């Protein structure tokens, strides 16, 4: 799903595997493992998706 963010272009979530995929505007894509559905819901509803990512996802989940 495309999002309104200067940092992030799109996000996708696989609820069966708890994998959050984030594509950044600079072209890189990362898959974050073991992300709870609530975190994904909060991310896409956040007033600032980039800020939410920095505060609640980056460095807290394994990325590949």
C-alpha cells in the first residue's frame, strides 16, 4: 500500500508470517520479522509514518 510519507513509499504486511515489508523512497526495501499486527495498524494510522517507523520499528525488529 502506498503511503503519504517523505521517507517511506509503501508498506505491506503479511499477517500469517508477521512480516512487515517497507519500501523506502530512496529505493531500498526491507522485511521486518515478528512484527505484531497492532504495530502495523499503528504504523499506517500514524500522523507521521516516518516518525513512527523511527521510534517503534527501526532497531527493534530484525530486518532482512
